[in-house]
């Protein structure tokens, strides 16, 4: 029992000294003194062979229990000293719950682009992309918008090259995603063709509640035998039904676009005023979301497709206007103000 008494006294002495320690250096010295190879506890364990057989088991078990208790007490004291050090240095109470990192998510415009692409993919359209810096030929000329055509006045753009000797410039930021109609048909001349083209477009125009110098469009094109205006209306009505729901009213009216003939516009009942008229819809009760029509024969001829054999339709959707109509947002500039209070709602 003498050895057991000495082990217990050793434990009480070690714990008393440990409670008074305040630095990592002192903790290390304590560990060497009470748990190291030359410590009194190890000396007792090495001397078990010299004890009577009846005492070895009890003394050995007691020594191992004390070792475990001292090791646990050392870890606890190390943790307490580290906490106190952090509080002294930073003034932060590390016992408080942590603040989680905010998780990111897709911008609402990106989510809408993905949703629209998924709808048209399910209708048999392939999703492709094109360059934002475009040639004048693809942006205008090949789409039946020659120089001096009045339609160019509605699509003032940003030119990125210098004028040549004749005063013409040829490289610009695209004003619509329609140039990919021509690029795709030039590369894949054999219909059937069914594509949608999402992307950013740029126009040099004043900013207001429904216009921005940079916005997003999704161009659609279908070319095949016997494609008619009825196919166009059926496709766009199905898109509107899936995106807005069956209760939202849709309106088609005649319109003019140089690269389609005939041309139509498609408008959706304003979600803000429910058709009564407000500043978003210009007091009309309707907001145009896309222009469309049957592909002009000159566009097909320009890419080597026989307009006597094949016909097609095309449409261009203004992406930002769709969430405005769906959620009743009355200002397009909110999407690009980087206000997290607005963006977190989606």
C-alpha cells in the first residue's frame, strides 16, 4: 500500500502545480517532470519487477490510471491557456458560436437563362453560344440590314475598331444574338436546324426602368421543310405556358424586323399592374418580351439554303424582362445594382 500512497500523493502534487501554470513553456516542463522518461511515475512503473507478486497488479494498475488522468489534465490545461491567449490578443470570445460563410448561388438572370434553355431543349432545340464581339457583316448585312437601312438606327452599338479609308467600321459589340443564325447556317447548311443562342448583347441607349446598354437575349431558329407561322406561334405559346403558367395572357401583333417576313411581336400581360397600365409597361398593360417571324428568304439565300425548299422561323427573347414579368419587378436596373438584399430573394 506504500507505493499506492506515493502514487496518489504524486498525482495530487502534479495536479496542484498544473493548475498554476500559465504558459506553454511551463506546460512542457511539467510534462517532462511528471510524464517524461525520467519522471517519478515512470520510475515506479520500471520498479514493478522488484515488488512482491501480490502488489504488482494493484500498483501497476494504479500507476497507469494516474498517467491517464495526468495526460487528460494536461490537454485540458493546454486548451484553457490557448483560449485565454486568443482572448487577450484578439478580444474575441471563441466560445461563441461561429458565423458561417455565406453560400453563393446563381444570379437571377443566369437562372432564367438556364430555365429558358431547358424549356427549349425539351422542345428539341440545341443550345449554342456565339461571340460577343462581332463583325458588321454578321450583325447587320447578312441579316438583311444593309448600310443606311433605317433599322440600324434602332440598334446603335459600340464599335471597337477604327474607320477605314471609306469611313466604315467593321467590328462591334453585337446588338443582338441573331448573328449566330447566319454563322450556324453557314456551317451546317443542311436542315433541319433547331437552335437557341443565349448571351449578352450591347446597345448604345439611355438607361431607364426597362432599358440597359447591356442586357441578355436568347435567339431561336428553326429551319426545315414546311415550317409555318403556326409552328412559330405554337412553339412560343408552349414556352409562355411553361414559363409563366397557363393563366398569363399572351398577345401577338404584327411588327417589322428586316430579317423576318412576316414579323410579329409577342407581349405578356404586365405582372405589376395586371393590364391596367404602369410605368414599367408604359401604361399599356403589356410588355413586349420578344420579336419573331418567318426567316426572310434573303437570309436563307445568303447562306446557301434554298428558300423554295426550306422555310423557318426565328425569335429573340429579352431575358431580363421575363423575371420582371414573373415576379413583378418594376426596374431592370435592380439586376445589376449588386444589392444583395434584392438578389437574395431569388
